[in-house]
């Protein structure tokens, strides 16, 4: 049985698609003990199936359906919230719906904490390289990212609120040094966090971009 959180929303599941999954990227530089790592997080339609946890709805066709077709089915409303509520397993994933609808705001904020996965068994069956965590509505949200075949390019492997297990235990923490949001279609880049550029240089750049009339 589903709650009424999204049933009363006319957009149903498309409400969750708060980010254009094919048009947004985040380029980040994280550092620890004098070493830095470049990470570019990409969002693709195929990733949404994992983020929403639809594979857990084992009594519905959507669990094994082509993942990209599921994304577009949600967009054109052939797949709706009431339709997935028919699953007896809906309770296993419903708690991620609200935070998932804020995923763009979560990535836009500078409150993400990065940890490196040194012990694969720490994450059980989740194959991942980095764990991102942040507070959301009084609880922590976990975002697991995995590197693609292209070095430095990552995708979101999984996403869910903290329950009983604390996945951050024993994981070394990185410092966020730089973050910019990239709109792929236009090439526009917006710097959201920068601890690498000295303040004096930042001021010069600002003056150059906004000269006095």
C-alpha cells in the first residue's frame, strides 16, 4: 500500500524527475592528505531505474524492463505512481521518493560529504567507488557513485535514506575543494564551490567579468 504523498500530485512519478538526467553534470575536485581527485558525475536516463530502486519490485514487470524505456515511460506517464503501488514490495523503496525529487538541490548544495570505499565488503552487494552522504529532513541520504569505463566519469549507482546500517563507518572522508554544475546542451558552467582559487584572484576575475560602467 502506497502513502498519499505522491498520489495527490497530478504529475505522479514525473514529479521525481527534478533533474534533466541527460543535460546535467557536476565536476568536482575532492582532496585528502595532499592528494586530489577529479570526479565528473553524469546523469543518464538508464540510471534512474537504480536510483528509484525499481529492481526491488520483483512482482512487477518494471523490475526487469529495459531501464531506459522505464525512464521515458515515466516521462510520458505510461508508468504512474498508482501502477507501481500494486507491488507488495513498494514499502522497500517508497522512502527514497521524496529525497529523490530533490536530487538536484542535493547536488547543488555544498553539504555533500565524500568518502572513499577502501573495503568493498563494507557496501555489501553495492558495487561502488565513492559514498556521498548529506543530511535531508532529519536523516542522512546515501548516494553511491561508480566510475565508468572512461576515467574520471561517474554515475549514481544507488540512492537511499539511512536506515539501520551506517555505511560511513570506517570510510575515510574527503574535502570538497571545487564544484561546478555543467549544462551539457549549452556548455554553461556555474561554479558552486571553490577553495582552490585564492580570494584575491577570485575578486580580480569578478571585476573583469563585471567592470564598472
